């Protein structure tokens, strides 16, 4: 599934090469997950005041357990957002955003067998479709580099506030 989502992101980015394209990344934090993550992001200018954005968030896995009892929980999301650019004069661009969110989670737990002759592994995965609502800003650092900060609420089975910040590089 990850391969297909990455392929979709690359395909969308390659279609938009004729528009102003920005790519980059940064850090994110999910309040419900309670873990930081890494965001990979691409923006493209659709119209004078409308941006399209595709981003992948990989949240750091949560590992717990004592000796012999170990569990790992991981979450990653794929987001397709639209930005309405409110202010484009000067160095700061402000925007509200709305979009869709695809969230994927996996769980794996290992416990020792009853007689201590090995371990038994339990695993599972889940996915969820949701909506993003929020806002953000870009700060022009120079002609080709912008800083960004976003806050969005994800309405889905994985409801949470996601805060992200990073750097975007203009390609054309």
C-alpha cells in the first residue's frame, strides 16, 4: 500500500511541473498519537491564489514492553490539501486549508509462549479516511526557499490536531 501512495504522490508532482512547484520537508507532531514525525511535502500553484498540497507524515513508532513482552505501534498519513492564499504581498503568505487525509496504522506485539520455548507474534493494521481543516503560513527566506508552519485538525477515526513546520524549495 505504501508503494502505491508514494507512486500517486510522484505522479501528482510530475503532472504539476508546469506550475510553480515547491518541495521540502520538516517535522510534525500529532496530539492523539503523542509522537513527533517527519513530513515530506509538495505544493503547486494552481491559480493565482490557490495552492494544491500533497504531504506524507511518518510518525515515529511507539515501542513499549518489558523483556519478552514487546509491542510496536506506527502511524503514517497521506494528505491532499487545498490552500486559499489570503495575503501574497511581502514575505508572509497566510492561508486556510481544507483537504482529505488517509491514515494507516500497524500494530505488532510479541509475547513469550507458555513454556518459554519462543514467542508468539500478534499483528494487525488499520486505515481511515478523514478530512483536514486548518491553516498555515509561508515565510519567504529568499527567492527559492520558504519556511512553512501549519496547524490542522484531522476529522476521522484517528481524530487529532497535527502541527507541522519545515522548509520548502521552489523548483521553477
